[in-house]
DNA sequence: TTTAAAATTTAGATATGTCTAAAAAATAAT
DNA sequence: ATTATTTTTTAGACATATCTAAATTTTAAA
C-alpha cells in the first residue's frame, strides 16, 4: 500500500508516543506531537483505520495494528540508517542530520534501504544511539538503558544515547564535549529541581533535569 | 522559495523539453511529458509564472526564467549525483536507478547535495553519461556528441551516453554487453527504416532507428 | 448526580493539484 | 477569406490535508 508522506508521519508519531507511554494515544497528544489541530487528527485517524493501520474508537484514542507497527518500524529503520550515512559517510554533525533524515525516510524502495544498510556495514545504532531495526523490524538485544534523570548520587555508567531532533540541544552537548561512549558518574543530585552534578572526562558539569531526561546511560558496577 | 514536488517536476520537464527543442514549450507537449491533461498544465503555468520561474503568455507556450533555469539545474544536479551514488556505492544497475533518483532529487538541502558531490569525488557524468552541473549550474566543457541515429556508414566513435529512464531499454543494452566507453563502428545503414548495423567489441549488432536515437557517441578519426 | 470543564468530533471552509466538458483562440485547409 | 481542425483556456468538480467554530461526549468537580 502506497502511503502519503503525511500518513507516514502520523504512523511514526503514533509509534513514538506508544513507545513512550505503552498506552492508547489520545487525539490531543497526537495533535501536539504533529503540531496540528485535534480536528485534523480525527480525520486522519479515520483514514488510517480504514486502511487497517490502526485501531481507533471515537473518544477512545488509538493504537497501531500489526500492519501499522510494521510500517512505523520501516520508517524508523530508514530514518536511522540515513542518519548513519549522513554522519559516517558525508561528515555531517549529529546535530545536523535529523531534518534531512526526516525527508529521506520517505523514499520508497526496500532495495535501497537494504543496500544502504549493507553499504553502512549493518550498523546497530544511529549517531544518537537509537537502535536500528533490521529488515524484519526486529531490534538486536542490548543492555538495559536508564535515563540519566532517574539516576541517584553515586551511579556510574556509559553514555548510550541522546535525544534526537533538537539541534540546539546537540550543539550544547558538542560544546561541553559530551559524546556517546563516555564514562560518567553522578556526583550529586539537587533534590529541589532534580538537576545533577556529573563527572565526565575529568570535568564536572551540571545538568538540568530536562537535559538529564534526554540522555540515556548503561549503569555499570 | 519552497516548491512542491509537483512544481519541481514541471520545472524539470520544461527544462528537458527546452534542451531538446530550443524553442518555447507548448502546453500540449508539456501535458504529454507530464502524463497529465492540458488544463492541468495551464493552471500550473500560471502559478509558476506568478513565482517568476517561467515566462508564459496565453496560447504562446512558455520558457524558463533565469530563476526557473537555476532551479531546474539544481534538480538535474541532484538527480544525477544520486544516480552516481546508487550505482557506484550501492551497486545498483544503471537500469534500476532512475525511479529512485526521481524521489531523491526532491530532497531539500544544499549542504547535502554538495557533501554528496564531494563524497562521490566530483563526478562529471552520471551512469548514463549525462553531464552533472556543478554547484553554480555550469557544465564542464566536453567533446561534441552525436546521436547514433544521425551517423553514416563508416562512422566510428566511442559511446558517451544512453537515454535514462526506461529500465527495459537499459536492460536490453545490458544483455548485448553495451556499455559507455566502448568503441563502435557503423557498418551499414538501412535507408528504408533507418536501422543500423553496428560493429562493437568484435560483435555485429543491428539497432533500430529508435534504439540508435537513444545512444550518443563521440566521433573519432 | 447534576453541573462545569476538558477532550473530541462534526460541519463547513480553504488551498493544492488534478480532472472533464465546454468555450475560445490559433492554425490549417479549402 | 471562410470553414474546419487543433490547441489552449476556462469553468466547475473532486480528493487530500488542513483549518476554525460549533456541537458532542467524556471526565472531573461541586
């Protein structure tokens, strides 16, 4: 089935919200994610329901069907593979690739996606540490990740992922030398605003709760 | 200015027809090229005229403005660079890349185009021998090409280009071992249907006028 | 449990890109 | 120079994806 770019973006957004919440996605939440109005969302939910890509009952929110989930994973796969290409082959920074990958993820050709994957050496994660589903939509098993914002004083770990999408956030990480794979330690946690004092690469940094919630680590020791 | 995919496709089609004929492009010719109706074309011509991408007088056909030509060349540049990428890096055949490049040519990012060009080593021609404009829309000077269909008995030359777009034509060329760079000689020309007897790589082949009109050579001797 | 607030849907409007059918203009033929 | 034919344009319609404003349903509050 041939989907429009707009339909694909809805499917992707519903998938992303489902991953976060595990629950049914409300019209309003989806409208906010898509930067559009609830009434537009309702129309699209009906259309995608007719195409058997999601289950939707009036006033009850929606969830993806198996078909819908497969399509979402195919888009995520393309997005992340293209990000790897842009960073590894074209020397883009990790803060520059999201908007371009948002366009490239809609290119239709399974052969292209699979050849690109092979050309890149079957990468398992994108430049932000997000896992790349294989041709069957499956993720490799990987160590458990924890949001830095959930960590306690004394916790140590390795940086596994950072949130993709906001260039200014990633540029800030560049500025302080923050990269995937670094060892970090939570020196302290300020209870009143949830901000964290971090030791990394010999430097001491302070992260707001918001920043810490955009960083995932693998706990060690 | 941000153009829709449809607008870009019209600009590209007008550019291609202008290259062929050198004259103003008629509504009907454009409708045929775009596989649409004359009435749809008229609407689009008005819109593109308002955007100063072409000059158009009712019943008089249209030509691109400087702006329009620049956009056309940028699209052609992207199309051909992506074709090189698909063939050189992803191991696609020259018969498989046109449809994918038709999608990729609409990706918006000058930085992407320029980095891709560098990654590919600043190629001057695409896999079908079509020249690639540089960042300023300029073509490198190149030897004069002649359509094989215009050649006479006894002419010799090197294959410089083949028409892009129809997979079955390119697959036919694959089957007979026809490649860019080969030396060929016109052994004979059948006057009643314009078909040619060709010597190439020790083999003798017969090309219909239609096939010969899709092949460009550089004459030698 | 009735009312108030929030969330969601419906109805009607707009813009894009397309179509068909009919009208108008340009070109060719007699 | 009329007439006939072809080309092109206009007018009106449709589908998609969006919006605003109003109506409806659900949820929360009194």
